[in-house]
C-alpha cells in the first residue's frame, strides 16, 4: 500500500523491492528513503514519515548530496532522483 503511489507500475514492498541491493556506490539504501517518503505520499502522514526518517541510523540524504545523478535505477521506472529531491525537501 505505501509504495503504490511511488511505484505505480508494480507496487514495491520493502522486502521485494530490489533498489537496495548494492546498487548505490555510496551504500545508500534507497528503499528506506522511499519507505519514509511513501508514508507522506500514500498515507498523507508527514509526521509518521519524518519520525521514521529521523529514526534511521544515519541520514541517507547526506550521502546523496554529492551525486549529480543517481546510480540506482528502478526496473519499474520509478524516478529515484526525483524522490530524493522530494525527500530532501520533506526531511530537511
């Protein structure tokens, strides 16, 4: 349910989504960003989204800040770079 809005072609769920399988050279688990963003987008619960994001062990967006383009590519066409931009604004 959470990822239906973020990944409309094929609802991705945390355990099935391949985005975190070592694709990012900086070790960012894109699934975690998308999961937290999904709470805001799908459930319209910004507080839940922020709470989950701020409880992550490290801020994955800090690792993304130096990248001109995201190395992670979604097989379903999810725009990872756009989601990172949205998360950067939401979780600033």
